[in-house]
């Protein structure tokens, strides 16, 4: 049965965010990391547009490696990934998106509880480094299955799934939101081209994070 078309108004009590590419602009660093990993294992280069197309189909690092025929243990791949990521961040210094903190502040002022749901193992350290830890009531790092994690979030807040929204910048995150029954919000301008995100058919799409408080005020 098709999901009903949503109005512009967003009516939720909790908003959970992906971190990389959604609140945190590490797009170039992530691209260079995946490019370096692919070159190390296969010897071939990876163009930015090709990486975006892969990101639209992948769910995480392991699925990216499987897609490219890289056979190695998850632990070894994660060690190499974060080593390369550290180097990439030195050359392509990541930052918060320009309206991240302002949007988080406004959402909290509106009484919305905020959470982070990320498959990154280091997101909490990065969040702390930017001094924004206090905006979040809960951080789930290293999430292996975001569908399950979103269902757990519903139980944690003792709320029906429909009162929770999840914001992600890749199609896999939108599918996890749909599978968990929460409101899905596609963040344009992250890891993938707008086309791929719109094909995922999220309940809402935003280009700027500051749109979220405005949607709650409608």
C-alpha cells in the first residue's frame, strides 16, 4: 500500500540524524578515503561521480568493499578505513555544515529531542570536538542495522514510530527509516546527487538544515 503524501508540516517529538554528510560535511574526506581504500586493494582509481553512485547503493563500508570485490575481514577494513580517513581529514578538513548548530539550537528551543544514529565509530568524538554534544539526548555510534536502531529509539523514548523522524543523506538511510516506520527526511547536498535521494522517495526532502525548525512551526 503506498504511503500517503505528507503535508509540509512536520509533527514529531524526536528527530534522529545521521552524522556524516548530514550534519557533518566530510564529503571530500570520505571520498578520498574510499578512493584510497579501493586503490590499495584493487589498484584502480575512483572518480567522484562514480563514488556518489556507489554511495547511493551502499549501506556502509563493508557493502562498499563487497561491491568492489574487496575480500578482507571487517575489522581489518575498518582499521584501514579510519587510518586513511585520518590522513584525508588533514588534507580535506571537515566541518559542520554552516547551519548545523543554528538548526539544532532552534529545534531544541521548540522542545524537540535530538539524537544521532550513525554507523561511524568516531562520530561522538567528532561531535564533542565541535562542542555540540549538549544538543543530543542520545548518540548511537557504530550502528550496524539502522532499522533496528530506530525501533530501539522508539522504545527508548516510549513513542510510536510516527512521532520520530530520521534525517539521512543517502538512500539506504531513507529505506531504514521506512522499514522502521518512522518519518523519513532526505538531506540533499550530502554524499549523493539529488537524483539518487529523490529516487528513494523520502517523506520530506530538505537542502538546508534550517528548514527543519520552519517545518515544525507551520
